[in-house]
């Protein structure tokens, strides 16, 4: 018995030392990131600097599997189209001519390496395509006679997979009929998620869009993090707490694909239990609603009884829509969890790649409990419950832990390429 006790004590001591060391490393890294300085040892995060290797930046591990459509269990029955980003642009007056659109594509879009290359899964690389035929990527439909016809056409388009033997993007021009009422010219843009996530695609928007006066659009981040100053005596305590929270968050994320909906740490729930006999058809569905202004959303945010964000307002509205859809099925026993994507800008260190080769992916999923939100009696309490659930994620290290776990294989592959 005494020997067993000492063995247990020794094991706990070793684990504690490991936790302290890992916590110190993570803590030092967090301080560097928040103060704006990045250590050279972390320059590989997200993407490979241009000075290493030749040619376009390779696909990451996650980008490869998004292309192969096997990121989720096969039981989820997700089709390849689920990894395609779709964007519809409605024009107030009329759509530019096809010639003008092709000119912008040739001058602004194709200089981005991933929009003028095809992916090679075997080598994890992007192979440039010479003399791209824009007729393989830009399509003009028959005029739309009504908004219903436009919605049906979009529904048809989003269920069409992108051919992988060509650059992974398409543009559909959907003009409104001359005398049509309630429908406007629409440009429907599609790109595969392997090319880049929303953060990096902002670069494309900067190059292809302008303000109304024709001036260039520039984006800034008004919420730059300020460095945290801690008392020297508080740093060791903070480092230990930081490491414990990191391990808790990493455990919660690692169990995400095996846990049940009832708990963040469900160990005994099978996939069959979570499915409940339901199966996704694999058919994507577009949901159309009347446009609303950002000012309207901000007004709701600013009048919230507690501090809220624009995302809290939009997510709360979506939860409310799901509650209305569920009808009487939503009651006090209803449990709701949702996978929320979290992302961060790619970091390239002191030697970034060429400007056109900075697209990529740096994101992951976090599981958020919205059970209280969907059971709320009114919109205000639903907003507050949604905000509380999101704040729990923001206060934890679940987001950076999930980012690290999701992208760690990518980092390993890059290290193998270097050494």
C-alpha cells in the first residue's frame, strides 16, 4: 500500500513538473504575442516563410483534408460542396459587363497564387496553371424572372462540386430579367475553403473592391491587444494557472468528437447515441431573408443590459430562429450545442512570402453550449444567455488550444520539410 502511495505521489509530481514547464513556455509565448513581438521559434505557425523551400506555399494538413472532404467522420455524410465558400453579391443598379469582370479577375484575382493554381494532394503543393480559360470559371445564366427563380438557381449552384483539375473557384453571373420585379442582378462567387479562410480572403476583397468614389478599401483592426503587465511575484502563479487552463481546454477539445451533447466531458456516449437515428442528406440548403443594416445590429448591441458584441446579437438571433423552427419540441429539457469556428490571421514572421501567396487557413472549431439560450423566454434573455456562453469560451484557452491541436500536424509536416 505504501509503495502504491509513493508511486502515485511520484506520478503526480512528474505531471506537475511537466505542467509547470509547459505552462511557462505557453505563458512566455502569450506574453510575446500580446506585446507584438514574435519569437523566431514560432515563425512556422500557420504558414511557411518564403525563404524556406521554393515555389508556392504548400497546403497544410487541414487544407489537404478539407480538399479530400474527410475532416468529419464519414457518418456525418458531408458532401464535397460543404467545403466550398459561397458569396452572393446583389447590385443596386446593374451588374458590370462580363468583359469588365474578366478584366478585374485577370488583373486582381489571378495574381493570387492559389486562385491560379491547382492543388496536388500527393505532394501537398500548388501547381500553377498557365493560360487559364476564364470560360471554365465564369458562367452567365439566363435572366432571372423573379426572386424565387434567383433563389432556386443559387440552391442549384451551391450543390455543384468544384472540379479539382482546375483552380478551385467559380463566378456565376445571374442577371435579372429586364421587366422583372423584386429581383436584382446577382454575382455569385465560389471558392474552395482549401484556398483560404475568411481572414485571408479579406486580402482578395482589398484588391478587387473599391469605395463608391473609386478609392481603395483598407481594413484595420481597431481592437489590437495591449501588452499585459504583471507583478513579478504574480507571474509564476499566473503561469501555473495558465498551464492548468490550457490542459483543461485541450482535453475538452480533444474529447469533442467523442463526447455527448449533455456535457463538455461526456465519456460514455456513442456516435449512434448522438445521431439519434438521424442522417444528413448531404444536400446543402440556402436560406434567404430580407437584408438588414449593420447599424441596426449595433443599436441592439449598444442597448443590451450587459456588454455584448455584434456576433452575440447575430448568434442570438439564429438561436431564436432555431427555437421558432423547433416549435413545441423546444422545452425545458432541450439541449443545444453548436460548433463555432474560431480563427486568427496567418503569421509569417520576419520573412513573409510574396504578397500573392499569403492566402491560407488558420482556424478551428469550438463547441459552445447554447441550451440556456434556446430555452430563454424572450429575445433579451436569449441575447444575454448567448453572450454568457461565448464569454466562457473567450475567458478560457479553448480557442488557442483548439487552434494548436487542429494545426499541429501541419506544423510537424513543415518541420519535416525543413530538416
